[in-house]
């Protein structure tokens, strides 16, 4: 046993395994985005333009997500509207 082995924790995961886990999460997230249609960003911008005719909102206030299952597609639209004073 070397002197540096004394300072190593037996229960702590190695930095390599932590990095590997983080990379797997990033890859899975990017793969899920790859299967989304190309028209979603354009649709999001068009929705923002329509809403801006009535209420002042930012681009970050509209989120669009498309979830596909075997026989069904669900388009989820979340709009954060400003509070009325």
C-alpha cells in the first residue's frame, strides 16, 4: 500500500466513471432531439409572432415538445404569459 492509497476513498466513484455517466446522459438527450421534426423551430417562431400581436413575450417564454409513441404523437406547447398589473 502506497502513501497516496491512504488518502483515496474506497466508496467514492472515480472521475472517469462520473464523466462516463454524464456523457451517456448528454448523448441520450441529443438523440431524443434528433428525432424531432425540422419544422418545430419554425412553428415555435410563428406561434411567438401570433402571441406577440396580443401580449409582449420573449422567445424563451414558449416551449414546444413533440412526444412520439407507437401509434400517437403529442405536441405539447407551454407559453409563459406575463402577469397583468
